[in-house]
C-alpha cells in the first residue's frame, strides 16, 4: 500500500490544506492524524488534511492510513509545516 500527495505540500502553512491519496490494499481506507502532528490538525474521510492554525514552522504532520483488508495493511505520510 502506498500514499501520494495530490500536490507538493512542502511546506504547508498553518491553516493550509493538502490531499493525500492511498492506493493498493483493499479500499475503503481509514485516515488518522497521529503525533507529532500540530494540535488542531485534522484529516477528512477522503484524505484532505487541514493543518492546525497554531502549527509552527518546522513541525511535521503525520497521517496514518489503513486499508479494509484482512490482514490490514497500513502506512504513513509525513509532511513539513512551513
């Protein structure tokens, strides 16, 4: 299973958005923001990431993606905040 960004989010500013796309494995996919992501960072069920308003330049957004297959596959995407 792989993750690609729809566009280059480097660096994505506080309050900015970008989209990640999973492929491989078994859809549908589950997206989850995980530490050390800035507070307030969220990801929609379709993979659109919104960086928290208080994110500091140099911090990172990390999103974990899981598929629906058995056994489940998972991978993660890490993108900088700038």
